[in-house]
C-alpha cells in the first residue's frame, strides 16, 4: 500500500474536482462510482507540521490537473498544501483560498 491521491469530478459537476487520497496499491483503487479522473500522484502527509505535499503523476491517470483541486476533505483544513513535480524538485505552496471544505 502506498500514499496516493486523485482528483475526480462527478458528471453533474464536471468542473469541480474533489481531492481523494488514501493508502492503496493502485490509483484506480481510489475511484468510487462513475467519475471523471483529472490525474493524480503521490502524497506525503506530515501531521506534526500540518503539511500535505503532492508529488508527480499517476501511472493510471497521469499528472494531476491542479485546476481541478476544488474540494478537499475537512480533516485537512488546517494543512498547508505543496506541489512538487518530482521527489527531489522544489515545491510550490498551493493557493487554497477558493477551495470548498467538505
């Protein structure tokens, strides 16, 4: 099992992407129901520092299209999100000011 995430949208709201994450074998294991997947990758969650770093791309769905990072679970509300295109590359802090917390 590995820490992976995907961004998905429902056909009724195709431009609103939801952040789905968990410890799974394959990115496709995170998909529930009929959804459009807007890529994914790996994550590193640091509860002590309250950070969530997103990395790279999904072998199943390609790199995450961060324009679809619109909804994030409430349990991550106090976390600062970063994106790194690769493990050893510098990260960029993500602007979550318009995110819906659910």
